[in-house]
C-alpha cells in the first residue's frame, strides 16, 4: 500500500480532533465523509476539503476507492458498523470505548481476524507526547523499578469555545440505556488504557468505590488495582468539582499522572486541560535532581493527531497498531471490573468479566 484512502464515518463533536492527523499526513487522503445528517456531512466535507459525502455506511463500504474507515459513531453502534466494515474488506479504526459489552467486542475482533484486515481502537492517550515521554523514561529505567501509578481526574467548569460549541444531541445516548454506564465508561477509559499500556504487567485484581454524581458523572470514585507483580499497584481517583474553573481549550477537565519507582518518580501534569502551572513532564531522579520537559507538545489534540497518523503508518508499514482490539477489550474489562468491585464490595479479577457491568443507579434516563 502506497497511500491510505480513508472515509470518516460519523461527523459529530469529536470528529475534527480525530480527522486532523489524517488531513496532515502526506500519504493519507480523506476521500469521503459519512453521517446520517447530510447537512453536517457536507459542512465537515467543506471544512476538510473532501469531495464526497454519504448518509449510508453501505455506500461507503461499497466504494472501491476507500481502503480504511474511521468509525466515530456512538458506542452502541460500533459492533454493527465495525463488523460491516471488516466484512467489506476495509481496515478499521474505531473510537473508544470498543463496545458496550465484552461479548460484542469479542465478536468484532473475531470478524476482523476472519476478514484479515487491521482493526484498532483510536486512543489519544497512547499518543499524547507527555505520556509517551513518561513511558519512555520508565522503560529506560529512569526511576528504577516502578512501584505505583497514581491517576487523578477532575471535572470542573471552563469557558473553552470547544466545549461551548458542542452539539447537545451528541450526548443524549450517553445518558440513557444505550450506554451501560456514565463518565467512567465514556471518558475514564483513556486512563484505564494508560494503566494497561504503561507497564508490561497485567492487572489481576481491582477494588473500588463508585458514588453516584449528577447527570452521568460517577464521582467521587476511588479505585485500587494490583498488577501481576506484587510490588506494583495502581490508584485512581475521579472527582467532580462544578464550582472549580479549569483552564482548557477543550473540556472542563484535567488529569495528573504520577509514576513512583524505587529510584525516583515521574509526573505528567496535564492531559485534557492546563490546570497546573508546571512543565508537562517532571522527572525526579535518584540523585535528588529534577529534570523538566517543557518543550513537549502538551496540547490535548496532539494525542489525537498522533493516533491518526499512527494508524496510517501502521497500514503503510504492515505492522499492528498500538491500540489493538485485544488491548481495547482489556481496557473494557478493567472499566467493568471497577463497577463490579464497587457493586459487590469485593476484589474483582478483570479477566473474569463477560458481558457488561453497570452501577446500580444506571441509567438516569431511558431512551425513547
């Protein structure tokens, strides 16, 4: 393959972030935009310089000039859309989460394997430069042997034009029974992905307390997980602070990651927003010195651009993408294990999760 011709399926709120990396890749061409709302598809096509639009996925999949598709449709539609795409012989990148249940995700993986095409989940966190730098430092032994990962997420308020311009219709399905759960499922999967990607060891046990918050927020939440190595643990907290302003160009939220090792620690001080006036990455070494990495591209969109470029490169080079379907299933299992651990007040092995798990109060609304 000399060039990747890709179609964008789903032109909603998150589409511009995902498409940017395809548009600026020298060996990729966005050839079609598909959305059931023709006016939206046409508007995106004009913005992106794309000639063809469609309102039906079947039309895109019948197009011999389409090599791959980026599926940005609601999560409950992912199985239908991914399976149709791979059976049509298209390579597929799909928005997170992979599906609403582990069983559905397994069907998607099986269909892609049978079709012999590439299938990955688009995960911006794995291509966010500060997190990539942290993983590099860990692998180089900069902090000795890692012993603890701490992940903090806080959601507050912001005045970002991006958030103010979001289409509310794009969120209705996230608040009802078309989704198995709320914010921990829809957003915190980014953090679960980091927890599984940062280290070689798998997670074997999860304990958690998940509280009901307003709207679709599940906060405060606290989770503890054990990796396969006894001296490596993970901690996660998720909070909702509606009265707290968060500097951001995107959503009113931000994250903080700390990786402690036997010889030092690493801080990644931002992700979605710009909450702290600190360099994006801080390394504290065994000799007591501090090294900062302020020259990294810490814009949240950099992760989306990197993820899209990586998918194109993986197809051109014929290698598996970073966020394989298998890793995406493990992310989904970890997400559901947090809910189950809270529901049962018992430790849960994520590998035992099948189907889906919801908090007891879900959904806050019913679909029409």
